[in-house]
């Protein structure tokens, strides 16, 4: 019998020892070590060049916007939701502040009051002969009907909000495909020539140098136009991730082999931070999300800076005269930074 026990202990020990050492190896590397493989994919000439904070893009077309302190990011000792910048976010925060919190507060205070009444009025000293009542039809109806009414008051706005959050995107929505990788994000723009942005967390010194919060700032941001619905197609390349942006009340899982869809519309220009919100492995905590929301013309410039195409660009080129013809001759080799675009940006 003892042989069995010994054998089991030995076998368990043998099984667990290598596992433990592997688990140690899998611990997150230093934040600086990660950037190399992914950052190389987009036209990064010199990832270390920090003179211009731009992520290797033509500064005439795009310079990363500075975030506003306290907007789109967590704040010290904060207990409330972040200021909301989308319609559904505003509605959701309103439901929380105007409907849920007051109802919860009133119910808590009411129950507390009942407890105090029972403790004081019906304590043994004041009430030695307890009531033998077991049923009271009126009270039973009241404490059934009132909670039902309370639930209805909560259900109506919250179900309508849920429906709004998952309304299909309109025809003219911009499509952005979001892919979660271990452990960074990729954003591709199929409506704009299908270029892909690879987004890695910035190391601490670089984030500080750019005036951005460490562990939220990234090298290449996801950029979208302001006030326009964006059809987010979200998937995972390896394991389940989750794309979450608290300031827009937006969270959707990124599941391998499956494309989840939800509309993201942000109505205020700015920089908003989020994080992967599905435990996805050793560096789960180091794949933040930065979304920059720009006016449409600035967004188009950003697309051009990334070598993407903007709808209507071809039209304006053909109506222009001989200069445009010369340009189109050289246009097939490079789509980026055409002089006409630079001039347009300067205006
Ligand atoms: Cu993840």
C-alpha cells in the first residue's frame, strides 16, 4: 500500500516540476522586450526615433494627438464610470445614475429602516408577547407587486439600450477589422485599401515622453472619424481576447474563427484608452488599446499617411488638369504622400 502512495507522490512530483519551470518561463518579459516582432510590420522606418512623436508617419499628414487628462482614461481614486463619448454610453451612464443608483439607495435605506424598527420596537424588552400572525393578504400583494413594478422600471430602458447597442451598422458605415493577437492588436481598414495597423504597448519611458499614460499608450493607434458609425468586425488570431473601450461603453470579445460585429460611434474628438478584457495569456495586461478620434478630413490624411486610399480621391484627381495626369503616371508605384495630398493638408 505504501508503495502505491510513494509511487503516486513521485509521479506527481515528476509531472509538476517541469510544469512549474515552464510556467516561470512564461511570465511576462520586461515591457521593452516585446515590441520587436510586431512593430516591424507597418512602415516603421525607425521605431526608436522619438524626436517627432509620430509613429513613423508623414508629420505633414498626421501627428498623434495629446490625450486630455482624465478623459478616456482612468483617474486616481476614481469610482465613477469614465465620461462617455458615445450615444449609447451616455444613455447607459444615465440609466446607472438616474435609475439604478437611486433605486438601490432607496431600497437599501428602506430595508435598513425596517431592521431598525424591528430591533427597537419588537425587541424582547419592549414586546415580550410576540404576535402569532402568519398571513396577511394585503402585505403579501404589496410586496409582490411593488418589486415587479421596480423591475419593469429597470427593464424597459435597459432592454431598449441593449437593442440599440447591437443595432446593425448602416450602409455607409466605415469598416474596421480588429484582430486580437498574443499580445497586441491589429486594425485593418478594408474600405481604405485594406492596410493594417499593428499596435503595441509603448515602454514606460516612451509613454512618459509622449505625455501618455503608461500601459495604456501604444505605438500605432486605431484612428476613426468623429461622429460616424464604425462597423467593428472583431476577431482573435490565437486565443480569445476582448476589445474594450470604457469611454465609449464598448466591449466585444475577439474569438478565433468567428467575427463579432458591433457599431462604435464616438461623437467627440479625442484620444481614448482601453484594454484587452479577456484573460488571454502571460502578457494579457500589456496589450492596451488606444483609439484616436479625428475630424473626417484629418482621418483621411491619416489614411493617406498609411498608404491607404480615400474614397473620392480618384474623382478629384481626374477633374484636376495636367498636373493630375503627371501624378497618376507615378501613382501606381506609391500611393502615399502625393504632393496634391500634402497641399490639401496644408490648406
Ligand atoms: Cu488579449
